[in-house]
């Protein structure tokens, strides 16, 4: 049946190729000339064909065409080498994988991709996470994904940098209104307007998204506001002030045991949610000093607040006084926060009684955790750009400096909890005491990252361009205990390194280009990683800090190259291999399923692969074929903890060999998109996404008896109708064939392994893979209307 569905999907996406070859072409929209921001601050743009990298880009109309809920959907459907997983079943909480590197909103996830919006770094300084709900998609003018470890984009640019630039009243005069709704109570609205005079421009927009969620206990609400003002007193000067505001309340559900795969909407434990608030101001200025030199600068302030609630099953063990020593607390006495996570199901008197859970307040099967992250981020950048000549040859040169800083107050409170006997509520964690009994962790952290960079792109001949540059980074990290009880977590660390880059492009012919590039990058440990690096004292994730041994900085070296060109004037293609070697990579080691773990340097990891793309237009048919091969492996042998791996020894240790694959990264990815234009008003499209098998987290040695998480393929369909140039209707069906599949997995222990799925009080649970089920079929319909200055299309 799965093979038949895949065949049907392929036919739906590709069969129109033959019948459309001789049809009349539709009216096309002319796109802007694509240039690449080589430096993080806008102002040093270079034509894409002079960049020795496979830069992928999209425009505002590409984002609007998808009618998505996050920019991650655009990346997943249109870009090569990208995979997005939603381990919590929430569309705003996607984990982005690119070339085997990760960017996630979840605390504790390793960061390998940096994100900039108008030159402002969006990675949260506390843990280098990315809150996708803080990006106002309606206000994005263009998107660029720059692969590789380009040092100019600063820390954590191990696998690439995502660059987003916003609209202004000059670039987008007029306005639009969008309204859509569909499955799971989804309602999406957004509206924006841009106006300008001779020297000034204003842009404003707002958006709201609500849904109940397709899994149980997974509603979400996102509200966004974006304001921008531009002043151009003359052709040489520009001053921009923008504000971004966002509020979100995102519920999610955890992975479920593979034995529950037949009920994918079921939650394991609940509630789990995150409430986020962002207020960001960005002041930018640009000045053309003379014919060759220009100056750009910005200063920003980001106030980010996140409150998370996590429900957990506690560790299960049998208490043995000879081995474990004194309990240190009275199971029936006053609650001891330091006992959080300890559930001795045998050997403790009195034993836990599910009918009277409060009788053993320190010895219960569940716990709730609240964490608060309040961050004040700020920074400034300045750069000078020269577009003159060097030795009689065209030359583009920039030199700049940047400061990115963040002060964070982190607190974490624990609460003893239990599971009710009612089977309908068997995973709901009911708190037994207030959270206000004292924090497990309360700390202040500070990050300071100073960078000095330079880059030069020299035209050696009309067809050959050489680029060279580098960046010196100094990163300082500090942690200070605020409770007065844990001075051992106090500490400071500094990391510094110069990272170079060198590349060349060669226009072999007007229709064929070749390129080659080498770059190095660095990632410094985050405060969470800095304070949770001891395998003998694992932390609950999100983290209760401990005083741990220091971690080393991550260093990546990437060699990439490729060919790209045109065939027949309309067919574009690329072949882009790459190789990244990461030394002292920092990975999360889970010691208790997904609830506890620590961070550790592993000697080496390797990502290597190739991106292949071909697409174009044939008559009325637009199409794109993307294939990516990603081999992400460990580059050296080491031992690690994974007690739920069937190949673990008696101490829960597994042995990872060189060449074992990294969990969570499918080796092969395929993306095929088509759009057929019946006439200027009607069009229909299909998108096929297929992914090979991947190993579950916890199966780092690829030896667990359950094997990898199976691969899958899904098809999305869309229909667009535009009765007038200003009015448009659309309908979209995601997962049109209603496939059941798992998008990721993790080895853990199912403690609800009883016939009624109640908590097992007689055993430690069953080790098995846990999976994140993919969303079933959904339908979304909507309408949009554009207003403002008259265009030629209006007159026609």
C-alpha cells in the first residue's frame, strides 16, 4: 500500500510534464536581480554568480504562495538539503536540519545555523535557539540560505546562515489582506500597508494565527506586529527604524511509544507549553561617502521572555540503602526540591499509593517543571564597503566589527505530581504542591561576542572572481548563581579564534559556472551546555544547573564546490557537493529518555553530501526537482550513555564507531514541485517530499534492535484562482493521501506499558523507540486582496 501511494504521489506531481510541453506560456512576474549579502549587515551585496557557494533564495511572492505558518515551511518545500521535523506536533516549533546541522527552538538542542533579520542576529543568546514565531513572515521581502561555515556570519555558523530582509514603504507600496481557515480550527489573518513620499516611507503589518492542533492538547496562538520607518533625505543617506513585536502561546505534545503508532493523536504526558514575548528595535543607517566608499551601521535591542511548562515522568528505580545510602529526605515529609526526578517504586516505606499520592510527597511518579528565560539582547555593527578597483580590476571590499551581547536570568521550579487513575487522563500530570517552594535553579548568565571581519571579492578576469576573508571572534561567557545555595555553578570562560575563508568562481561559458570554497567557523558553548556537562550529574532538560567541567569550542572546516548553469534558456540546474569536518562537536547525551541528559564534546563528526537541482518552465508548467544526499557520521569512536538502547551494556553504555550515522538525519531527501497554469486566472500545483530512513536519538551506534525510523513520502496539493489582479482565492491540501508516518524518533522507556495505559507501578517500563507522528491530511482555504497604487496589470 505504501509503495502504491508513493507511485500515485509521483504521478500527481509529475504526470503533467508530457501534456504541457506545447501549451501557451502564462504571464510571468519579473523577479528582482538576486544579490547575496556576504556580510551579516546589509550593504555588502555581491551578484550570486560571483559567490562560490550554492546560495538558495526566495522572494515575498514565494512565501505568499505557500500560505504557511512559519518560514520553515518555505525552506522545507523549496530549498535543497533541508529537512524540518516537528517533534512536538506544533507547526511553529520546527527543528530545522540543513546539511546535517540543526537549529531548534528547544532548549538543549545543538545549534549549527545562524539567522539574521535586517542584520540583527535572531539566535537567542542564552541557548542559541530560534523562536520561529518571532519572525513576521508577512513582512519578509526576500530569503537567502547561505551554506557552509562562512566565518563572516559569526558564531554558530557551522552549516549555514539564513538571511531575511524585510519590506519597506519604498519597496512595497500599497497593502494586502489575507484570511484563511481550515482543519483543526485553524484561522490565519494578516494585513499590511506601505506608503511613501519623496524622502520618507512607512510600512506596518500585523498577523494572527490560531488553531486547536491536530494532536491532543496541542493548541497554538501566534500574534505578530511589524513597523518600519525609512528616511532618505538624499540619494546618499538612508536611516531606518523598525520594531518587531510577537506574542505566542504554543502547546506541544511529546513523542509517543512506537506501540501507540495506531493512535498518533494521543499525547504521552501533558500539559507542555511555551509562552513567548518579543520586543525588538533596530536602528540602521547607510551613507554613501563618495563614489567608491559607503558606510553601514546598526544598533539593536531585543527583549525576549519565555515561560515554559514541562510535564515529566520521573526516573524509576529500586531503592537499596546499601547502594544508594541514606535518602536524605523523608518520603512522607516536607517536599525537598532536590529530590525532583527520584521515584523509587520499590524499597521505600511508605510505598507510593496512587489513591493517596500526597502521602509520599517526595516519592511520586511525575513532576512538572516551569522554566523562565528573560533575556536582554543588544548589539551594534559597523562596516565600510569599497566598490572601486584594485590594480585596475573591479573589486568589492568590506571591513567591519560587531558586538552581540545578551544578559539572561534563568529560573527553574519543580513540582511533585502524579497521574490520575482515570484512563482518559492517564498522562495528565497533576501537581501536588505549588511551584513557589523554591527554585531548582536561578542564575544570571552573560554572553559577549565581539567580531572583526574583512572580505574581498576581486575580478581577476571578466569570468574569474576570487574571494578571500576572515573573522576574528572573541566570546566571553559567564554564569552566576542567584539562589545562594549553588556557588559551584559560578564561572567564566572565554573563546577566541580567527576563521578564514577562500573561494573562487569561474564562468566557463555564458551558461556554465564552476565554483570552489573553503571556510572555517566556530561555536562556543552556551550557558546551558556550560553548566550541564558532567555525565555523573545529568540535568533535567530544560536544565537545572550544576558545576561541571568545561567544554571545548566547536571548530568546523568546510570544503564545497559545484557547477551550475542554464540549458535552453529556461532550464536551470546545479550540482553542489560539500564536506564538513567538525572537531569537538557538542552533542546532547540523553541518560533518561528525553527528560535528563548532559552535554559533551565528541571527538569529531563529519557531514558530506551533494545537492542536485534542476527546474524551469515548459509551456504552462513550472517545475523544480531537488535531490540531496547527506551522510552525517561520527568521525571517531567514543563511548556514551544510552540505557534504552538494546545494545547497551549493564551500565547503560554504548560504543559508537567511526562511520556510525548521526541520529535524526535522513541520508536522502527528494523534493519535486510543479505548478500548472491553465490560464492567467487558474493554476494548480503539487509538491512531493520524500525522506529516507533515519536513526533515532539514543541509537548513536546504529545498533538498537528496532532499527531506524522508516522513511516516508507525502504529497501536498494546491489550487489558485485570481479573478482580478487584486483578488485571489486558494485551497491547499497537505498530506493529500493521508499517509501515516513518523518524522523522527528517540529511544526511551514507556512507563505506561499496562493494558489500560496507566502508570506501571510494578516495573521500570519497557525500552522502545518513541516516535513523532506526522500530521494527517488537512485542508486550508483562503482569500487575499491587494490594494494601493494602480499597476499595468490593473489597467489590462
